[in-house]
C-alpha cells in the first residue's frame, strides 16, 4: 500500500542560502552521502517541553527544518550495538542473531557485510570518524582498510580546567570551564574531535568525486560531562515530572505495569524513586546539557558543509541509535520498548530540498541501508529481504513506499509495533513473552499510561505484529514450523510444539514453552533464546539444542520485583550446550555429560556446574561484588573467574583454572592442573597430581596436596600448608612467607642443595629455589620449621 506524503510545518523557520541542485532522483543518486550518528538521544521533538524546561538543539532543529523530519521513527532494537549492526549490514537482528551487547557485527561477519564496501567499490571516497560502529575507537585494521579510505580516530583529551560537579555521584554530572565557559576547553571533548575531523575532511575533499562521510558522536551517551555553558542552559530546580507520565510513576511503577516488564526489563538507577528527587533532576539536567553539547558540534559540521564545495549536493541522514527513558516507567535506560526509548530522531537534509516537510508515517531504522544504497544509485543486496527505501516518503519520484511494513521494536522477546497501516498509526501494541498485552494511543497518551488492550483494535494490532515479525524473519504465528525462508520462531501461547526441522533455528520461548521444542540429532545448529520463566521454575533444555542464550535485560521475582532472582537452567544430559548469559542476569546452569561452554554475565554472578566432559566456564564480570561458583566436574576443564569472591573447583581431570583479582577459593582436584590467580588473598588447594600454580600478590593460603607441585606464590606473606607425601617446589620464597607441615610424621632435614634449600623427610620434599642467603635464610627457615607440624 503506498504511503502519501504528509506535509506540515517543521519546528522553526528555515534559513536557506546558496542552493545549487534540486533534490530529485537524478541529482541525489549522483551526489554525496553523509550519515550523522547520535548516541542515546531521545526524540527531542516529542519531549521538547515535557520536563518543564525546553531542550535546546537549534542546529538539529535547523537541519530538520531545511530537510525532511520523520516524526515517528523507531529502532528495531533500542540498544547501541544491535541497532548499529542492523544498519551497517542491512540484516534484521532476527536473521543475524545480533540482538544484544554480547557481540558486535564484526565478531560474526566479514568487512564486506557493510554497505560501505559497496559504496567504495562504486567509486565513493569513504571517510569515517567517531562512533559509527560499535565503540568509540576506529575499526580493526582488517576492517577499516577494506571499508574506508580514512578512519580518523576521535578522542577525549585531558587537562580540563574548572571542572564543577553538579552531583557528587552518577554518570559524570560535571561542567567544564566553570563558571565562565567561553569554549576554550571544547577541544578536550570527544564530540569536538569528531566534528573537527569531519570539518578538516570537507576542506580537502575533491569535489569531483563522490564521498561517503560518516560522523559518530558520543553525547548524550554517558558520561554527561560537558562544557559548562551547556549545563547553565538548564535550571535543575525547573525540571519537573512530565505531565504526560503517570503521577504514581514518580515514586514507583505506574498502575498496571506488566509483570514481565517489572521483572525482566526495568533498569537504571537514576529514577526519582531510586536516586531521590534532587539527584534525578541533576541527571536529567546533565542529559539535556549533553544533548545541547552534541547539537553544538553537529552545528559546527553542518555550517562547514553548507559552506563547502560538497554542500550543494550532499544528502545528510541524521539519526540516533535509540532513545532513552529518563525515569518514566520506572526506568532510566534505553533497552526498553517504551516510546521514549524506542522512538528516535531521524531526518534527511539536502541543500535542494524545499524544507518544512514532516513525515508522520511510522518508519523503522531498518530501512536505512536500502535508503543509503538508493541514494548511491546502487541496487540493494539480494540478502536484504526486508526493509525499503525511505526516499519515496520524501518525494514520490523515488518510487512507492509500502505502508504494510510496520516498524517493530524488540527488547529480546518483548515485542511492540507502531503500525504504519492507515487507521492504526496512533497506536502501539506490546506483547510480552508471558502473554501479557498492552495497547497505547501514543498520540492522545504520549506517556503511555492507559492500557487499551482488549479493545476493538487489539486483533488488528496482533496481526500487525505478526506481519512485522515475518518481514524481519521472526515467525509469531504459533505454528509448529516456521514460514519458508525464516529460521527464527517464538512460542506465543505455549500450546504448540516448535519443531524447526533440519535448518539452523532460533527459538524464542518463556518458561515451559521452551521444553516443548523438538529437534532431531541432525536438525542443524539451533539456539534457544530463553526468556526466563515463572518464579521457582527450572528450565530443562530439550535435546539437540546446541546454544542457549539468556534473553532478558535483568531478572527479578515476578511476584515481588524488588527482589532479584537467579535463573536456573539444566542442560539435556546427552546434548552439550554453549550457554551465554545476558548482561545483568544471575544464572545457575548445570551442564550436560558433554563438552559444555558457559559464559557468565557482565554485571552479575553465576553458578556453573560443568559435569562430565571437557567444559569451559567463563566469568565476564570484573566487579568486586559479583561472585561466581564454577564446578568443572570430571573432565579436562577450563575455569576463568572474575574479580569477586569466586569459588573455582576443577574436579577430577587435567584442568586450567584462572582466578581473578579477588579473594578466591580454588580447588584443583585430582589431576594435573595449571592454576593461576590474581592479586588479593586467596585460598588455593592444589589437590593430588602434577600441578603448576602461579599467584599474584596477597596473603594467599596454599594447601598443597600429595603429588608434584611447582608454585610461584607472589608477594604479600604467603602460607604454604604442605601435605605429607609429595614434592613441592616454591620458586619465589620471600621473607615473611610461612610453611606449615601438617601431618608430617617427623622433623625434616633442611639442607643447601646447590642454589636451593631443600626440606626433606623420606620421600616428601620441599624445594625453595634460589635461597642461598646464609644466616638470614636459615633464621627464616628455622621459623618456618617451628610453625610446621
């Protein structure tokens, strides 16, 4: 169904000078392309006055007023890495599997997956600077050398003066060059570096060539430290709770919040309820200051572009990768389907546009890759089976826009759709993995406070969600097998067995629905995206599922969302799994009898039981308060701990155990083990076998079993509890260390043996390497001997 172009006044007048070429297919498809990426910006046009102050972004406002603003643009996944992966590769997250921060697109796809490769091959000179990809550094050389002629690094620079903290905690609520900021410290900021790199490029770009110019800005992403004049634009005392939000939401969840939302999605520490009213106001102020700061730097670039030789025929696409919840819906975060997080600013600018155009038709950022190749005059890739160019919404001369392709937003298995179908465009429909449904009229109720689910539009909205999912490669029809060409399917009501067949399938399921998956031994490489389950539930993974991915933002009790919970998973005994936690979910996973891989969360702890098989158990969290307990079981296992108080038990077998910088308890178990540990004081049990142990600094306690052990204890005053019946070599004995010979049947001999001191009783031997310091050494050894026994 074609979409008519909707025109209404833009926000503010357009100041147009020096137009050179009209914006039409013949001109645009021969011109330059510029993409401006913003990180974490709420749709400032929707929320301009909502918090009692006016968000000041004059340069973005001017760009939109001179071009075309898409008033209802949505991210498919409102999170940096998956959004940027989708735009970079043209692949839906349900087809690529890139739905979270566990991996970037470059971790699974070659450089040629990026559309910049197509443009470079077509003769564009390609330039990029800043965070246009997944992080703030340039791409690795093996990617950037193929995609870009220039990948200019941007950076924050030190030596800032006049740093004034408006809040003594939080995500950098600081103004620089306080109190009379004259811009002289602007050059110390990342976003200034981005704009300056791009302005410099404009000054030397050959106007006879076509160019791709990409700028990736940091603000308003944390931290929120800015030049102080942007803080001074906003009075924290004037910031108020939005009138569009539910008043009860100020101090807790609004009435009727979905159980699943509160248990598995709500996130962030800077809501009024959690941080207090004053701190919330200061963080909101900092966020608005960061919006104004990045607007200033975008303005510097746009002014230079307008004045440059490229300015007459360059199409600019400006977008944010996601929005941001600023305390509403009990959330101060992005990964959320609420309109404030999923709805993003998006606009196109060209010097030849008439300006003043606002497109109200809901659209998806998923459409940008085809839009960019349309501007380049290139055909879309055959693998891009979804999405469409947005240019027909700017000018019908570019073709026809299909309104049946509504924008879908996914927060793991929580799905929402803003229909582009006439008659439904004012609504958003949410479906949660446990079956809860919410419907909001976001025109009449922009704060999404009144749930209209069950109303007359609900069946049509369900159909819109199913259609949008199929378009992006996710089958929500509730059938046993997915549609042709689709490998991802989600259990809708738990009543249907999911059986994907021989293909590599992605199953999305909550609770017992996950146990109804049927896969044969030759059914491909299959992934279960586990959406958690009711309180007290333990998932038992079906046979022949190779990968299990935790697919919630966080995990709390469904009956009391103030209490966190541990998600419990047991692998099928005959099917080895690779398990990956999501960032903030505590898990307890029991492995199979095969070779399992288990990877923990970034901001939580985990319990992993490997069982039989050669297992690899990995902690990702480096936080001190996150604890891990890893039990390798039988087999040659590899255990890697974090920096908290971890328990790492290798069990029988030849294990590799790596402790972090925490107060750890490590058991090698029977077998020949390699044990390393970081700083701080740990308790290390070698177990019987031929073992090698290396520890960092700290007052470690080594319990050395019978066998052959070589130990480097590190600094800090180490105590060695050495059992009778083995050969122990200590490579770095130091003054202040102690040896306790518990259970030895007699008094050992102490003698110099070449460069070493040897303590011997029968077949039990302790070698202190490199100890030849005469009387001082004998005094230390005499002390060590006296405390043994």
